[in-house]
C-alpha cells in the first residue's frame, strides 16, 4: 500500500506525469498532471469547461479508447491487492475493475443506460455482473437508495425506461446505481449539474454517506465551488490541462493563492444585463392548447403533462421553470414534433422550429467531426445543394458565434462543454428557425461559460428576432433572462 510521506496516510490512487490526448488529434489535453488521492477522502477537481476535468476521470477509468494516456502512470493500491499501474493493464483487465473496485457516474446520464430497457432490469444485470444481486433483498435495497435520492415513488422509477425520465431524474438514477455497487473508488463527473437545488443536496448527502459509512474514496469533478466546499476534503484546481492550485478544501476556499482560483470564486451567479422593455408584441408565433401526455409503463399509466396551454409571441423569450421531472423537456419535445401528445394541439403558425438539447455532446455523432452535422442540416433541412455555399454559411455562423474554424474538425469529445454548446446553437441557426427551443442549455456548464452562452442567446434574440422558449431548473436564471416565465410542477402550469 502506498503512503503519503508527510502524513503517513494511505494513498489509494497516485497519478504521476499524466499526458493525455484524444485519438486522431495531436492536441494534448492534460500536460503532465500529478496528484494523489488519499484512501477514504473526497477529492474535488474544479475548473472551467474545457479545463480537462472529465479527461482526468476518463484516463483513470480507462474504458474510453479515444482518451489516450501517452505518458505517465496511474498506480492504484487497494486493501486486498498489491499496487498496480492501471496504465499497463489491458482493456479487458481494466473492465473487470469496474463496478466493485472503480465506479463511475457519467456527466451525461444517457451514456449510462440502454434506452428501452427498464431501470430495474438494467440494475439487476449490473449487480449480477458484480456478484452483488440478492433476489430477496433487491427490491427493498433499491427502493431505499432511490428514496434517499429524493424519489417519492421508487417502484415507478424501477419500472420506467430511461427515455421516460427527465435528464435530472436519469442523473439521479445513475448515481443511485453506483451507491448500490459501493465501489472502493467512485469517479463522479458533475453528479449534480443537471439537478435542481433540492435534488442536488440529496445526491451530495449520499456521496458523503458513502464515504463515511463505507470508506469509499471519491474523485468528484464539478464546476460548483459551493458543492466542493460542502463535500470535499481537498480541492484540485485545473486550468487548460494543468494543475494551478491544490490543497485542503477549507484553506483554498477561504484563502485562495492563485489568481485563477480567485476568478472562479468571484464568478458567483450569472448576472444578465438589465432587460430593455420591449414594445408590446401581440403577434403569436406558436400556440399550444390543452396538451396532455401519458407514458405506459408496464401495466401502469404515468401522467407526464396535463392540460398545458401556452402562447409564444414574435421575438419573445419565454421561460419555463420547474424542478426535475415536472415535464419541461417533454413539453419541448412535443412542441418540436419529436413526441406526439396524447391530447391537445400545437400550432406553429408557419414557423420553423429547432431545438438545443439538454446534452450537447449526445446530440452529435460521437465519431464524426462536428462540421459534418452542420453540413447535413444545411443540405437536408435548409436545402442548400452547393458544397461551397454550405461551407461559406458554416464559416459565417462560426464567426458570428465566436468559434474558431479549426474547432469544427474535432469530434464532440475533443470539445469543451461551452464549445459543444455553441456548435449545437450554430447547427440550430443554420436551419433558419423562427423559434428556438433551449432545453437546459447551460446546466452542465461552469458559471463563466454559462454567462457567455446566455449572453450569446440574448444577442441572437435581439439581432435575428428569433423567438425562444428557455427551459431550466434554475429559477433565478430564467427570471433574469426571459421576458415572461411559466412555472411547472408535476406536469401542470402553476
């Protein structure tokens, strides 16, 4: 077992001189990163979008074949085995460590599930793979962990399929599976980013419980310094693939040494420029009447939306706020035509509509450079046949959105969250919509990047006169950004 020479504490994981790139790219993501994780502690890695936080977790996990450790070592030392260098292990050997030894809560919960199988079946399969399934105990144990995460009806969650859950609900369910597995090392990538405040606090409490009751060692990636202060024993600040500051969580938050850390702390909440009072606009560009939606889960019916009516006016920014699972995203999917309502009508008044999805990374093909997605929407949706004209339009929109041309030749995994979000916006705008639907467009971003995206959307609204529906669980953000706000709870407007 490795030890920390200064304190004689046991080192569970030692990362030394880690240099990381992505397959097919010469650009280095991590530049010789070194740090230790003490057994039984929570180490929080904090930084802006694109700083390399998630790449650290992917490198340790070792199952993303596009994330390549070109130099360095990853020494893990558990109680029941000799120290091993993860970087020297085969893929099949690394995979065997996943579950009981190393657990992972992905930032994008869609990556954690098969979309059409029930949560219960997927949990049972995972527990069996790790020799942890006990038929007589499963229901009671699974129900208990779901209740602790804030689910009022665990039975319904277990029988649901992932697509029937909101993004925030899927994120909590993914975390709950890891709590059931109780790994020795838990890698949590933005585990509360898509959650409302109440749900986020419950997941934070479970991360602390896992550490205190079961001695789990945790690396938690977050852009939320408040969360890092609540649960972290130590904090590591990452900027552009380099560690700029690390130490005791309380010391760093009370007395940061580096200017970058001070900048992160001063970012605080998003402040939008005071809204100019718009001339009263009565022209309606979208109308929804009496929208209802029900999912059939097994033999049970779940009412997702009930009697929703709303109107959107030309040039307006309409906000929809509410907690995870209240039906916000389902309503947007109905408006853009991805889902058919069980009852009610949508009148788009002749307007084209485009949607910016909750997870920008999942909305692009993972193996293709993002320019191909932009090119496809110009060719297949906007009807632009000439290749040269399509390229000219792409370069023009990238310039408008402050995106460097070189970025469009990268795959989504090689982009930061903020860059990928801008490409998602670019793709939507290339279709020349009259209405833009934004589903939690800033939820997975740090405060500084959130601010830049919100300011960009504000500029698009003002310059292009595009009407917007902006969905978020962040009520303060919705109130400051939007002209008018609708609040939802349990599938209804309140």
